[in-house]
């Protein structure tokens, strides 16, 4: 049965690949592709926001960044899953675009995931990108790679294979990304906070609004965008993490490449919204504030979230972490590293769930963190109920974990308006809820 199922999937992949090739040949859209260990989706959304006012643009939906999802984006359809009728609709939509002179996007913005070796190699065999963006390279998803170098080489396939006169957009602050420069034939533009970056951000600051009783209410983040001697302010609403500025910088590079001026780019970026589960600021119960970072987790992104929390003023701080998965042999070291970051911050309470996060709990205790401030669970429901009990007015609560840990369920337990869960939380589709 398993072999038969795998054969069906291979056949589906082949059909979708052929269908995508034919559509790309007919319409010849310009293609912006994005890869990286973290930040792909946020970067995709920021680029879409910058380009959409000037071009017909389509971007990958959901997690459509693999052998099936990426061709579906090119076709402009959702997956049929197990429904044969839904797949027939995909086929007829593809056929209509192939035969009829229909309007097609001028630019496609595509995510390329790399969970295993040769994932990006397969995608770049039929998707020939004009612009390639590498957001970050870290130990995330190292499980199926031999080592860090394997991940670097896999991500590098995208920018090494760009079309003639294309553009490679690289994170200047990531040494792994910058190590690829010598092997890239296309033009290179870098982004980041470092002085060497072509498009650079500086002076990131939180901004507040004055509420009742003259209390300062945290609303988001501002920074200055610098390029070619020009400096423009950018305001990001409900976005808190300094690392979330990187997608904005990458979008500025891409927008500039497509001829959009910096004033337009700055204006467009102010309209970018935080994606569900990505450092999204929301109101919690008992007049608390939640930093919902429940979409996914790696040691790099967890460290960034904790560092952000350290910079925000609040009467009390609570950190809630779930396992960081898919780290392979790096798992124990990664969880210990995050525990040390937690210890630096010294939150008022630390709550953890998952077999791997037990390593972090033990590391915290060994460092001398008070045991009465540590709570460890193996059940999400119990964690959520305990957190409800412990929250006090004014608390700032960070919730983070890998997808498989379903930390959005914890956020739902403590958010101020749980009736809005489907709008503000990640993984709210029927497939996930099943």
C-alpha cells in the first residue's frame, strides 16, 4: 500500500512539474524565489506588499514551497488533497490557462523549502529565477543533512542558478549566506544592519501609544532605511522583533530592482502585517500582552525572540517554550543554548513542554535559575490552564515552539479574544484541527 501511495505521489509530482513548465513557457513571468532556514514566508509577504501596487503579482500561499506546492502556485490552485474532484478542478484550471489567452501574473514570488538534500535542485530544474533571496542559513532542518555545509550548499543552488543578468539578494549579517558570494555569477545586492550592507537598517526602536491613565501601550517597531545616501523612516505595526526587519530590507532590495522608488517602498512596508504566529503582538487575558511566536522554532529564532523580549519594559515577563524539532544531532546543544538565553533574561516564570525542552529545563536549573519559577509539562492543556492561573495584569508573555508542538493552542487559552482565533492564530485550517 505504501509503495502504491508513493508511486501516486511521484506521478502527481511529475504531472504538476510538466504543467508548471508549460505555463511558464507560455506566459514567461519574471520570478522571484526565496529560500533560507527562517524568514521565508515573512520575506515573501513583504516583497508581495512592495510589488503588488505596481505589478500583477502572485505569491506562494500557505506552505506551498515543495515539489507539489510550488507547481500549484504557478498554476494558481490549491491542493486537491485526497479529493479527486478537487484535483480535476486543478487540471481544468491549468488547461484553461494553457489554451486560452487569460491574464497571468507578471511576477511570481515563490518560496523554496529545503528539508532534504536536492529539494531545491529539483525545483530549480524547471523554475528559472530572475531574483533569488537567501534570508538566513542556520542549523534549522539539519536532520536530513550530513552537516551545516550540506545546508549551505543546498540553499546556494538557488542563487548559483539564476538567469543571466539576474540578482542575488543576500543577508549581509549571516556568514553562511555570505560564504556563497564567490560562487554566484549574477549581480549581488546585500541587506542587513552591518555597515557593509548595500541596503541597511539602523536605529530600531519600539513605539508606543498613550492609553488610559497615561499608560504607554506597545504598538510596534520603527527603523531607518538607508540606501545610496538616502534615509527614510519605516513604521511596522504589531511587529516587534529586530529580526523581522530583515524581510523588509530584502523587500526593499527587490522593489528597488524592479524600479520602485524608496518613498513608495517605505510606504508599502508600513502596511505589512505580522503573520500569524510570527512575533505577533496581541492582547491577552487580565490586561496582559502576548508575543505570539508559535508558528515555528529554531535555536536562532528562539534566541531572537528572547532578545526582543529583553528589550521591552514590562512589570513581569513569562516565557513559554515548546520543543524545537528537526535539529537532529544538534538538538541537545540547541536546547541548552536557548536555556542559557532564558537565564540571561531571568524571566519571572519559565514554562516548557516536550521531551527536548526538558534538556533546557535541566540546563536552567544547573545554572542556578530558581526551581520555583520553572514549570515543566507534557500536556498542552495542563500548560495552558496553569498559565491562565499565573498571569497577572501587565504581564508580557512569549509563546514559541516548533510546528509539531502546536503552541498556538496555548495562545488560544490566554488571548483576550479567543473568538478571533481563526483570524489571528496560525494553523487554524480544518486539516490542522483534525
